[in-house]
């Protein structure tokens, strides 16, 4: 399999995984009906953690969609800031990154 096809498959698999997790988080967040104050406090803390995970997941989903768009447009693997090629090693670790190492925020 060509490396670009492999990267696209990796990104698509990760996207499916994240979307499944977000669905589970959303489902969990709307199913609380506790009347006990102590349990409600614990649930609220858990909800805050799930919301943070959900927000991080949404941000990663956005990055993945942008990376898939760059693949479709033939721009994947090149830094969006300086235009230099992003190293294969960096893409192995961060397949959705739009930046080379020197331009990374």
C-alpha cells in the first residue's frame, strides 16, 4: 500500500474511533437522573471530565478532516506555514499535523 493511502486509512480509522467515543460521551452526559446530592456531585465531576475529553476529541476530529482535505487536494505532507515538506517521522507520530517541526506552534 502506498504511504499516502496508508496515512489516509490511519486518519479515517482514527476519525471513526473518535466519532464513536464522542457518541458514547454524549449519550453518557444526557442519562443522569440522580436525586442523591453526593452522587450528583460525583456525576458532575465526571461530566466535566467527559466534556473536556469530548472537546479534545472534537478538536482532533477537525484536524483530521483538515488533513484528509489536504490529502484530497494534494497538499498533505507540506507545511501550511512555510511550504516545506513535513518529515515522514513527524507524520508517523502526528499524521494530522499541518506544520513542520520548525513551524509547529
